[in-house]
C-alpha cells in the first residue's frame, strides 16, 4: 500500500515529532509499504526505505530553528493526483493542515496529536489566537478516521474541547540504544565538569520558554552538592547560560545517537519541568536508561512515570518543590537504585513495533 506521512517537523530537526515520523516511515517501509514523507525543507530526499518530498520553508521569526513549510498548490496537486491508500498526519502546521484539506474523505486519514499547538500559539504569538488553533485541530479530528492521543491526559483535554474519534496511542523507545549499559565515565566526567563523584541531574530537550527551564534556576541555586547538565539547544540558550553563570551546570548542545544514549546512562536522575508536553519522549528515554525522573504533576509525562515508584511529581512552577525533589534523590543512592529499576521495567511497555502495527491496522481496517 502507498502511505503518505505528513509532518511539519522532520530531520534534520531534532524533536519528538521528527523522531516519531521517521520511526513510522521506517517501520511501515519494512512491512512492505511504499512510504513517502511530506515535510519542510531543506533536508535529505531519501530516508531508510522511504522518500521525502520537501516543501519550501521559512524560519519562524520568534523561533528560527523551526521551519514553517509553505505548501505549493501545484506541487500538492501533482502529489495527490493519485491518492495513496492511507495518510498519517502528525502536525497541525501548514503541511499537516494542507494534507488534511486535500485528502479528507479520499483516503484513510489518521491524525496523530503530537503537539499542544494552542499552547504554543498562546506562548509565541498571542493568547487570543489559541481558540482559533483549537478550532483548527478540532476540524482535523473530525476529518480523520481516528485522532491518536499520546496519553489519556491529552485524550481527556481534547474530548473536553470537542475533538472526536479519540484513541490513546503512546510512543515507543529504542531499548537497544537507550539502556543503562551505555554508561560512560568519559561522558560522566564531561557532564559533571570533572566532579564525577557528585550526583548528576540531567535535562534533555529544547532550551525554550515552553519547557520552563528558568523555573530550575532557583532549584539549581538551592541544591548543594549536585551537578547539572542540559542537553539540547534553542532560543533560550544564551539567556539560560547567563542565568546559570557560576552555577554547576554544563551545556552540551544537541546530542544524537550513541552520544545522547551515553549522556542519559551516565547521569543519576532526570529533570523535566515542562507542563506543556503532550507525551515527553525524553522521559521514556531516560527511564529506559535507568534513571528516576522528576516531572510536573498533572501533566502528560506524569502519566508515564508514577509518583513514588519511578518518579517524584512536583507542582508546576514551584521551585521549592523541585529543590526538595533534587535533594531527596541526590542524597539517597538506595532510593535512586530502586526507582531506576522500576523506571527501566516500566519503559519496556513502550514498543514501537506494536505501535506501528496499530497504525497499519487503522489504515487498513477503517476504510475510506
């Protein structure tokens, strides 16, 4: 079957959406499907077993590393002249929306809800536009055979705002890549600034406003005897480097593959202060690497990591609670070991293979 995957985020960009799109493309291709990915350029036109159709794009002014695709009506018409057997839409940006508009009713269209776009619009543009974005994502859900939510937390929120045909479809983790055996003393030395005997707290992700990393500033200053490493990059990096001047914090920039896996496995616990993520792929990667996690309560990542057994849940925007959680884990190696084992076991529930099978079944059985 010919299957199209439409996404506004794809390699070389590094984020959970781009990774999910690539995993789906590779997984469906291995099953014998002819897969094409529609994504913003620039970038490679071939992946592992699939083609990539690149749209012209421009950098988003307030977040330059984000490329905004500009659909070409003539090119879209050519691409969709013979509709594929199914389509998967991962985003509600220009590429995703134009695909839904062109294909709804003509193919089995599966909508994967990956990003809280109303929240991002509110943060980067204007709160007044959030309602319009919600209307757009609701429209997309009503034109799809299913809208797949990363967690039941997101499913409930979307149901409350009128989205339809909602099902929970999580995310997987590559346990061959992300596992405790990747621990590397050279990486630990780099991430701790040479203080390898000190507990190491790790964050992985974009350095951006919606991740609420400035909320860590007071926690870092209030946490003695702990080293911190921030893996990633983004529009807040310079601000955060100024904020953490003279603090025990190492910035690495983006890491990928074995280097990223080694960074996870070489830490002692993971901190993720975001309360806007719809899943938290990095949380599952940390758990697969054998790390206890600190996450915001009443958030999608909190659903992945139960409080007490694998994680410590803290109230959103509460630096004192974050400080207490850091000190609790930093000061109790035995507790970290128990929580790490629980986190590792729980991460094994997240299989990409099973998730790809479910997508395949949805496309084949829901019909046009």
